[in-house]
């Protein structure tokens, strides 16, 4: 059956791959996207196909949202303000209030939407799960600032205080991520799932891990680590590692995330749930830097500058068994995905490096802080 899908944020990294995937299956697609200037430069990106019904509008504009929802069967809500941006009010207004508008519009106009899939994030967790030698699998809290300042980065067992070893994090882990982005991603997830319980309209929240791939913004200095390292290396600059570079992340290729959205829309096995979507494999950030520089053939070693970002997790690898039981199977290995991303970057012309200047602003606001062993 072909359907009309609304993809909010459909001009962005994940949204645009989801659009391609939906069109390939024969669905009709509408996009609502305001082409946020932190992510995009200029007009409608060339990768939005002509047969998409493109609404250039803000998710906070209630009338525009109502127009975009007309005749829609399924909503993929990807639009969000993201990353380590310094704003607080804008996160709350775009992510939390924007989601509220979308949900109210569907409910109050009694629109026949059959499902809402909302983009959440692994950022909602406090810290990745850990294994304590004495207490087994535990859920450490966010790391204390004084420990980070003294260069002690390992998360600790909440029962005995011993350092723990990272293990995959299941959906049942406590939420309560510390930065503004994380707080508002949890808002989006909880607003949507609570609304679903009230209205009876099925909804799924997908907690993506770090997603990368072609079309990841090269202008946004707060974007993903692979894009940042690639633009630094291409400008002859070393990748900069926070902490000691041995923190781990779960990096997932964008097409696997798009596929997970299709799955969430078609199975009812995940309805009402928050579901991890990732590769299930940890990679240290230092290894990410090595993989990117090897793939580019640019031999510049990454540097540790003795800095950290308060509220950031040390380790997070998604336990994806819930999604896997419903049929989710990520396909693209990290080295292949990096090669595909760099192939796309090579076609983008001159690459300017915006990260260094952005970092200076973040230091001034305490979002990046110095380790001061003493
Ligand atoms: N990329 C990741 O690593 C990652 C990880 C976890 C969760 N997510 C979530 O996935 C979703 C998509 O992220 P992405 O990586 O594709 O980011 P992206 O920045 O590439 O895409 C987001 C899109 O939303 C649009 N947008 C932003 N503010 C808007 C507004 N006020 N009104 C309408 N549109 C607006 C932007 O113009 C952009 O096209 C987001 O909800 C994000 O929080 C991303
Ligand atoms: Zn313990």
C-alpha cells in the first residue's frame, strides 16, 4: 500500500535518506523543513528530489504544521535543533515546543495519522551501562565535574565507587542526560509516547546512536565527529580529542537509521516504546580519527588538548536487541561507511573548517573545560 509520509527535517542527514528510502518503496513524501542555517547554507539542497512536496517552514509554526499534515498517513518527526550548541531557549522551543505543536495539531484536528515515529537520541541516557567486578552490570550516574577536572574519566559503580568497564546499554537504563540537547530529546520522546497512550495513535521513539554519512553538514561545527575530523584533516589540521580520546561511541551509518524508521513504521512490535538504534559496536574516538586519516591518506596525528565537555558520556554502545527482535539489522561497517562519506565530501568542493572558531565560543561558555590535574 502506498502512503503519504510527512518527514519533518527531511532536508537533513537522516531525514533526506529516509525520504529516498520512502520514495524507493513507492510512497508519496512531503517534507517540512526550515533549512536551519546552522546546518544548511542557502537554498533547498540538491538532494531533495523534485517529486517531494517541500514545505519550507518552521516546526514551531502551527499553521504551517497543520498544512503539512493534511492527508498524511505516517509522520517521521526528524526536525530538531542538535549538537553542542550554546543556546538553551532555542533547544526548548524547536525540540520541545515544536513537538508539542505537531502532536496537538494531529489530535485537535482529529487527523487520520496512523503512526508517529519520533527521532530521539542515545543522549537521553546519563552514562553508558558498566560492569563492576563486584556488582555486575550497573548504571553509573553522570560523571562528577571534580573527577573530570582531575583527569579521572572512568565512570564508577553507583554501589561501591569502583571504576566500571563499559557494556552495551539497554533501553531500561536510567535516562537523564545532562546537556540541553539531551533534556529536550527526552521531552520529544516522552511527549510523543505519552500522547500516543492518550490518543491511541501508535508511536515509536527511536534512540539513535551517533549517525554519520553523506549529506552530514560540513558547515555545522557542532555536527558529528567524523565530519569534524574530516574537515580538520582536509585543512591540514589535527583532529582534537577531548579527554584522552579513549571514550567510545556507537557509530551507525545513516542508511541503517533510515531503514530502522521504515521498520518502526511497518511493524507494530515496537509501538509505544523507546528503542535503541545503533551499530551495537563500540569505537574509541582516537580510532575514529585514525580511520578517517587513513581513509583520506592524510597522515596527521590526533591531539589531546587536556579538555573535556561536562555532561558528556564516557562510553555509550547501544544494546540493539529490542530492535533486532523486530527485524533490525545494521548493514554498513564503519570503514565502509567512512569511505562512502569521504567519497561524498570529495565532491563538495572547498571545505572550510569552522570548528576551531566555534570551540573558542564554547570555552567562553563553559561547554568545553580544561583538565587541571593538581
Ligand atoms: N546525527 C546524529 O548523530 C543523531 C543522533 C541522535 C539523534 N539524532 C536526531 O535525528 C534527527 C535528525 O538529525 P540529523 O542528524 O539528520 O540532523 P540534521 O541537522 O542534518 O537535520 C535536521 C533537519 O531539521 C531541520 N530543522 C531544524 N530546525 C527546524 C525547525 N525549527 N523547523 C523545521 N525544520 C527544522 C534542519 O533544517 C535539518 O534539515 C534529529 O531529531 C536529531 O536530534 C541525530
Ligand atoms: Zn560495584
